[in-house]
């Protein structure tokens, strides 16, 4: 995650707002080549949240989100 200063959890959602992938503690990167985070499944939404959010809220693949 180029130019990010903090680690983040990343949650990937499909078009039905179902969690299809979770990345915990994606590392910040100041270099030119950084880790890439993607999903093998089709994704409609990506939510970046503070590190620890996924664990604290017990987010798992198959969960669904309500977007208002």
C-alpha cells in the first residue's frame, strides 16, 4: 500500500455485499514496489478499516454488509 503510513485491514465484497476476501494487517509501504492486495473472486466494493477491526468484529468470508 504505497504511501500509507499505517497498517490496515481490507475487506473485499461482491456485488451482493458478501465478504469474499479479508486481509488483516496490510502493511504500509514507502518503496516503489509494494505488496498488492486483490481478490480471486469478482469484487464490487473494498473497505479499508483500522488494523484489528476484522478480528474485533469477527468479520469472515460469507458475512454480508448493509450499505446505507
